[in-house]
C-alpha cells in the first residue's frame, strides 16, 4: 500500500496539529544543561540539549522544492547525498534525481542521475545513490509502470566514472505487474556489486481479490549492472514501511556465514506489526541464478516483541547501522496506546540484541535513523521526528547509557517533511552528518510552504558527559 493511502486509513495521534515552524540553525552552537528526562525515555523538553554540542551547517546545492534526501558513504571519506527536485521549466513537468558528493568541507557539483514525468515522487519511499567497493555507483528511483496511480517499479542506473555519466539498467525486479515496488535498501557487497532488498506487491494483483493479497519482502544481488535471481525473504510484511539492511562480517570459519542483516516491519495474521530481523547471504547466488546451500536465510526473528496491533500501515520503518559485529537498531512503535522511539544494540552481527532502550516515549512521530559515532567511542546516535516537529538526536553508549536529547532543528509534522537522514562521518574524527527537509511556514498541513534541503555536521558529547 502506498504511504499516501495508508495515512488515509489510520487514526493517527494529534501530531498533525503542530504547525510548521521556521527551522533555526546556528553555524556553531554551544549550550549547557539537559532535560531531566535524559535517561528515562520520557518526551524531551523543547529546550533540552546536551552540553557542548556543535553544529556546522553545509546546505547542499539542491533547488527549492527538494525532497526525499538519502545519505550514503563515499569512498575516500565523505558522503553522497541524493534527492528529488522538480524539473526546470525548460525540462517540463516531473522530477529529477540529483546527487552531490560532500568531502567533509564542501560540496561537489550536483549531477542528474535520471529525470522524467513518470517519476513516483513520495515523501516516505525515497530514491538513493550508493557507492560500491570498487567505486561503482548504483542509483535507484521509482517510476510508473502503468496509468494506475499506485503501479510503480524500481528503476536502476549505474555510473563507473564518479557520477559524471549514468547508464540506465531497467527494473530491479523481474516482475512488471501494475503493483507497488519500493522501499529499497541498497548495500555494497564486499566482493563487488550490491545487495538490494525491497517490498514487492506482485501478490496483491491479478486473480487476488481487492485487499486479499499480501506485500512480500524480496532481495537480489546486482552485479555488473544485472540483478541476479530474486530471493523471497518473507511473503507477508507490512505494506509501506521502510526496509533497512547492513553488511555484517561472515562469522563462520570459512567466511560463509550471514553477510546481510535485514530489518523490516512484519505483519502477522493477527495484524501484529512489530519489527523483524533476517540474517543471510546472497554471495552464493551464482551467475546462472542457482543458489547453493549456504545461501539459506534465517527465519524471521522479532527485534523486540512490542505487540503493536494495528490494522493499517503506520509508514514507520526501522533503521540499522553496523560497524563490524556491532549493530545498532532504532524503531518506532505504537504499542500500549502511545508512540515511542526505541533502540537496541548488538555485539554479534545482529544474532542477538540487548533490551530495548527508551529514546523518546512522549508520542513522537518516529521516522527514525541511526548511525555510529565516528570518534571511535562505539556509541550510536539515534535520530527521529518529535511531536513538536523537531529533528531530534540522542547518543547511546554501548552499555545502554543515554545522553541528553538534542533538538537540531524544527521542521514540520506534515508528511512533506519526510524522514531525516543521518550518517556517521566517514572521515576519521568527523562528526555526524544529518540531512533533513525544512518546510517553511505555509498552510497548516505543511503543503503550502516551500521545502528546502538542509545538511549539517553535528558533534554530540559522549553519552556519559550528560548531566542528569
């Protein structure tokens, strides 16, 4: 189900009554004090902040109206930021997928990956540009498959010259039915190529009665621009929540253990929609598409048994970050009648996670992200959108101690503000990089104001430095 249709079917909390505010961001910010809720998971106060954090803004070369940001590590230190923006008047209607490289100090010239009037531009289902182990760039975006509003597929393009030119590759999936395909996670594979995970709606069309089919979770390896044989990971998942995937080291003696950890919002027959995990490998899918025995995947395991029963899709997927065997997960749940953001940590490649940590239990919107700090501390940093429309960050140490919540900026609670993105600085000692959509004041639902893409480098003190 499309995120737009999903929202029409849900009874959401009154988050949407909070009007858009103008985002205010200092080039360098040093503040003292913190919320008394710094360690107990209660809703952060509007003025809550950690001590001695710094924020340096580096806004990207994106046009007004830009949306759907995505961040990925760039080779040699730096980051790739991709986004959608309206085509120019000379180009005609529709959108174009743009990307630019940030080297830690300045932006390179933006490039256009693809453009067209058939794009499916969505606030929650965003395109991406990801760099592989050999410098190859792979991009994905959504485009219509037919005249049906919610019939769209995942298109790919690759670049082997640093983004200067792009070769269209066609569809990621081997299904071209007029159904929904999206919420893609692309992960560079250690030996070259990319692992792709996505939601696939082919089971919801054809002979299936309306509403009778289910969304599935699928994966494939993209090598030399070709998607190898698809793997069905789960045949019943939540319709329109983001997927997350990270590479993990194979821990078998022969190196043939699981190399990919996938998180997604599952869906039971009783409409329990908690986050599940899968571990497996696509390494063993041969060129002819025949998987060898070690290509098997684990059965879905719950990240945590929240017990969230909901009849529609909440459009609130999980996030993952990995650093070797260390994995951090963040997610939103509406169990027990109130929204909350949680996080959990793993030291064994996601085979097991510690107890959930309450990051914000004050009815936040969710839209989470997570990254490991680049200072060698092993701390994770969680991002989310609060009930106030704020872009919030919170640092979590390996022992579960949480720093003070810090509000980086204020955008909007409307769908147009999308999902903030964050990435641990790829250069040693660099801070955390955060991208988000700022909605200027306009109509109450956020659609009347112009959107602008923002980007900042943020440094937060160690979790133990926060004063409760």
